[in-house]
């Protein structure tokens, strides 16, 4: 008895996945492949995203042990405000890295006369 997997024809990958397939990105692990590559390109964005997650986690779980309800609400609100600030910094870091990469590409194109 053959499995359904053996009889199934292999369909071509969608266009957006063909580049990754050509570069053998699917053979690498998730953290060794795209995550590590993005981290080396822009480590500040990963730091800012991590800080955002920490403040969100503190807002969700941090006020459980406080007896005073008003103090607990203030703690939640402070952590949520800090999360928004960290998220804004993360977006600015990602936008800044994109701008710098476009600018570097333009300089390289001008240098090669393209």
C-alpha cells in the first residue's frame, strides 16, 4: 500500500518562495537562516522589539501581586506607555535601517555608473 504522499505530484513553489528555494534557505534552520541574517543587518531593531515584548509582558502579568487596585492600574498604564515608546523606537530603527540600505545601494549604483 502506497501512501498519499508518494502519489502526489510536486507543485512548483509560489513566486515569493522561489528565491528562498534557489538559495537553499529552506535547508537552514529558522534561527540560523533568516532570523540571524536580519539580526546581523539591524541588531538595534531586535533589541527594541525585545524591549517592547518585555514591557507588554510586564503590563499583562506585572500587576497581579499588588493589593492596591489604583497602584496596579498605574503600573499597567506605565508599562503600556513604555511599550508604546519602545515600539516607536523599533519602528524608527527599522525605518532608519531601510533608509540607510537604500542610500548605500544608490551610492553603489552611482559608483558603478548604473
